[in-house]
């Protein structure tokens, strides 16, 4: 099992902080890669237990969901969602409410899923129980619909609202929170 999975930096060529929506979509690509790694990890553990490859994969998934995912959610909560809520579109407001609820569910479900991964990473769990599998599924199952709603509804609606100075402020904030020097 190849456990090498990049969790840092943009995936799309040219997707950097100066293009925050492209950066957010690149984060979604990394989420998909991490969920794929999680799936492969589960298969690997079933065949090989918590060997070094499994422990490394667990570390990679934990690193992404401990660090990058919360920052991504913060970007949306601080910039994208407030811009959308400032408008009067009830449909968009409902989407934002759902996305915010998803973020809370993701945070909660991550705690349970992380405990399973930590046990693998520490070599304490060489097999996954049905409860373990359920906790990992509960987290993974939230993402496809969430990402689709962001990319097909929320981001396209927010882009025109965050043009110019608001977009520049979003870029500066994203960089500052990650300790990235401005250009």
C-alpha cells in the first residue's frame, strides 16, 4: 500500500492563496485522496493488521483531518458563508445552514474516527470491529454531498460577492492563519 499522500499545498497547478476558491476546491481533491487512503487502509488492515504501512497511512489521514480540514472549514465559515448569508436568497441560506451543520457533524464524527486511526497508528488495533468500521463510514459518508453542494452551489454563488477587496481580504486571512508570507 502506497501511503504517500500529499496533504500540504495546492493540487491544481496555479491554485494558490491568491485564488482562494481554486484553493478550496484543491482542498476537496485532497479530502477525496484522504478518503481513498482511508479506504485502502481499511482493506490493508483486514489483510495485514497494523503493520508499518498501516500505521503510516493512519498518521497521514490524521494529519490531514487534524490540521488542513479544520482550516478549510474555517475559511468557509469566516468568508464564504457570511457573504452568502448577507443576501436574501432563502435557497442559499438553507444550503449554508446544511453546510454549517455538516461541519459540526464532521468535527464530531472525526473524534470517533480519529480514535480508531490512533489505535491503528499506535499498533493497538490490528483488526477493525464493525463499530470501528461504522465510525469510519460515518465520517466518510458526509463528504461527497457536502463537497458537491459547496462546489455546485455555495462557491459559484459566493464568487461574485467576494470579488475585489473582499477576495483580497480572504486571501490575506487564509495566508495569515497558515503562517504563509504574502507576495
